[in-house]
C-alpha cells in the first residue's frame, strides 16, 4: 500500500511542486519516497511514489521501480505474486527483489497490457513503457485502490487522492455543486453513477479499467473485466462447498505480508467468518480490533466476546468518543476532500487509529459480503419476487414473516410482495429526496437510475450495489480512513474467483429458511 501521483505533458512540474506533493503523500507511504522523470516526445512524464513497506521490506523494493524496459509506481497488493513469480521465472525472467511490484513489471513484459488478467489483488499503478514510450494506467477489478485524473492546460495529472493532483498542478480545484446537491438530496448511493467527483475536472479511472496513453489529452479507459450473472445448475450443498474452498483460498493469499496483520472484528457473520478461517484453518495468531459503542442499541460485546473466546484472539477494544466531535469531523472531511458518506465512518476512524497506534500496518475487513451474499432488507424482497412462481412460495413467505420481516423498519419494504407487485419500485433507496430537495435554492431533478446487468431482479440489484452504489463508497471510505493513519485495508470477499462463482450460483440458493447469506 502506497501513494502514487504523476503528470504527463508540458515541461513537467518544478522541484517545489514535486516536494510539496511528496509531503502531502507522506501518510500513505511514510517509509520511503522517490521520483522519476522522462521526456516523451517533448512531453515530460513525472512519476512520484511514497511507500508503506509491507512486502519485501528491503530498500531494494522502493519505488519508482526501474528496469531497462519499464518504470513503475504502484499502490496496492498483488496477492498471487508468489505463483506469478514462479510462472515468470519458468519463462526466463530474473528478479532482483522479493516484491509484488517487480512481478507487475515482469508480467507486463511477458503479457503486455493483458498482464492485469493474471493479477489477483487490489491495485492502481502507472507504468512507463520505455520501449514504446507510452504510459499505462490500470485499476483493480472492484476499485479497491483509487486512481484520480484531471487534464488541465495540456497536462494530464493523476494520483491516489485528489489533493495530490491539486498539489502537483498548483491549482485549487473548484467544488462541483451538482455532485454536492446529488449527495445532499439522493445520498451516497447516487455518487458513483458516473466517474465524477466533488471537484470539477477531476474524475476517477473506472474500476476494472486500464488506459494506454500516448498523448496527455488521450486518456480513454478500456474495460478489461466484467462480472455478470450466468447461473449454472447446482445443488445448494455443491455451492456451499465451493464457496468455502474459494473463501479459504482468498483468505490464504491475503495473509501474505512481512508485517503483522490486524483483523477488524464486529459481532456480525462477515468479519467473524474471516477471523475464524484465519485462526482455525490457517493457524493465524489473531490480533482483533473492535469498536465498542456505549449506546446499547449498537453494542455487540456479547457476540464479539464469544468469538474472541473461541478463537483465542489478542483482543483490542477501541472506544468511540463524542469529545472533540466537531474537530475530528472537520479533520476527517478535510482529509477526505469531501463530506463523509455516513456518520459510521466517524466511528470507523477510531478503529483505524487504534490499529495504527498498536503498530499494525495491515487490517482485514469484511467489506462487500452484503453485496455478494445478500445482506440487505430489500434483497429478501427481490428474492421473493423471483421465487413467486415456485410451488413452495407460501412457505417462503412464511419464512420471511417468521424471521426477517419482523425487523424491517423501512415502510416501503414491509410488504414482502412489494417487488412482485412493482418490480421497478426503488423509492426505498432515495427515501427522503423530496424533503431534502425542498431545502435547496436549486433543486436536483435527477431520478433514480440503475445499470441493466441482468434480467434477474435480485442479481441486477446486487451488481448495481457492487459497482455503482454501496461498494464504491465503502471502498473509498475504507481506503481514506485507513491511509490517514498509514494502514492498508484488505477485503478478502472481493476476490475475482469467489465473485465469479457466486454469480454463477442460481439465485434460489442465496436465501434459505428465513436467512440471508445462507451460503456464508
């Protein structure tokens, strides 16, 4: 995990702008920093890097990583780097480090731009191909690692955070009032319908996309991977067995690090499953961190304590505090360069701070289990709408009423047949938009929209949450709240093989006996 930034075009940034940018990048990479410049047909390419050392702690693995053919700056982790390195060595490649960064370079030399098809992990990188004099940018499949870009005055700027672009360019970006109103009226789920940000002219490279850039004004992302719902007939038991095997593998490769790893542990099944796999199957000595809220409505001490006792965790309890609330919120908003998506990230900030204070550089969390396995109230309603022609549908309704239905508070979701009656109903997502719109001088006229991924109502909703609504927001907040304190966050559920298999499982197996996440 690191920070990257760069520019392509014109005479290049001066020493003052480079120094200022590296200083701003320091929290993402406090262990080392470096820079690289090259002239490409009269356009100067500048690559900057700050390093948080996790794999191969030796200075030989510092970046920019240079070979005769390529120069790389990279943020993230390639979890299958050991297997890839073995394959590349068989193909004749020599290595001088033990890092995953060098594996990216050698894989690019072997496979070209399709090297990303071989990676399992999270990444955002910029690579200068010295042989072709082109810049290659890439971002991981789910968008775990951020990569922003802007084109101003003939220069392409890019970086892990928008403030890096501002520092390197010397510009003060202007707020995008449309995006601000979108957040105020429609909430955080409306923010990733397009690649725009809260700042005019700054966009994100989309997840699962790469770009080969010959000229500064020609950044055209190409999608290299898509997830779709392609059901394959199988029994529930077969599905459960394969999910177990794939989740074990996803966890195994995400335990690779040359520094200690912390686990974020709540009282829920998502984080508990990951901690249990690490401790019981892989024998990992667990260092678990839990936020305990004084409000009994949100206190999960009982469930967490049971897990800690069973797994023998070294358990760290982090307490939230309302003291200095506004100062902390101001600090978080300033660092995010945007509003916090929800108040829960105020709470999560204490967790990341506690992990860092105890000397950990890596944390593992249960991000995206809800979107991959079904974890939201409306998922049950969409599932019932898909199951309505089954002969046992009355029993499925009875299961809902006897378990899940008793906990639904959103009035638009309390009717289990809501989506059978009106499959297009999405009012529960932008629940208070009319009320908030009335408070604005210039109302927002955008209606709810979603991408059509699948004819299956539930699967289509889940894919929209994965790529346009919930998960992109969570990943951005996870990245920022952890990197503020120089901690890398890993999300084992966001594994390509696991996700592809889950979206081959017939939707009927996702919910069972009144319980969502039946495969987990």
